[in-house]
C-alpha cells in the first residue's frame, strides 16, 4: 500500500458514486451530531452536572444504578458524554440517557437474545436513539433495580464472552 497526501476537494470533484452501507443509512448528520463530533475532537470533558435531568431524585437512582454497574467487574469503566453516560469493559454494554422521570437504558444486545422474563424491554432495532444496542428499558424507581441489573448483567457477560475485554 502506498500512502500519500491528497487534497480532499480534488478527490470529491467529478463524477463519483459513493456507496453507503445499509447500517450507515440511518445515520443523521444534522447540526446536533456535527456538534457532538466537534466536541469529541476538541477533547471536551463532560460531567454529571452537564445532564440537567440528573437532579434529586433521578440523581439518587442513577447513583444506585451506577454503583451496581461499576461493581460488576474491575474492568468496567464509565464515560460521561454530552447526551448519555456509557459503561463499558472494552466496548459499551449499557448506556444511560437521563430523562426527567426515568433513566432510559440502551442495552447493547440484540432484542432476540435477551432473557426478559418480566417483559420490561422494548425492541428499538433500526430506530434512531442515543446509545448502543437493540434493547431499551426504563429505570424509574429503586424497586426495579434488581430486574434491570439482571438485564444489564446479560449484556456485560455477552460482551465478555465475545472477547471484548
């Protein structure tokens, strides 16, 4: 392979056909998404204070959930992003979008693979959402924590089994 510098504008001029893979066709590059990319490339750091819905009582519930997730394994890390908080080992296994009356969790598994005996999960396959995975579940009270952790643990274990640690 020969590597050389090229002018991007010259590369885009003239008749071209760009093929966009099916999995990328739902991507949206509006101003909001471009701003996020810009934040990442500028190295902007976010904190929980950047999430306006993380106030009492949602903050208390989030902290209970956070503690449980971080205690799954010493390899689990937390990354606070502009629109959500992600938990990963080497790859994301659950993402949290703080909302006014609940924490919306995106579980990084196929909907068809999750064991959901209480029917808490929603199939969000092919829907545009912040977060990773085809499974969405809401956490709105501490009473749900055991059931939610059962679902999150499945995603964590699946990611560990697949060598993503």
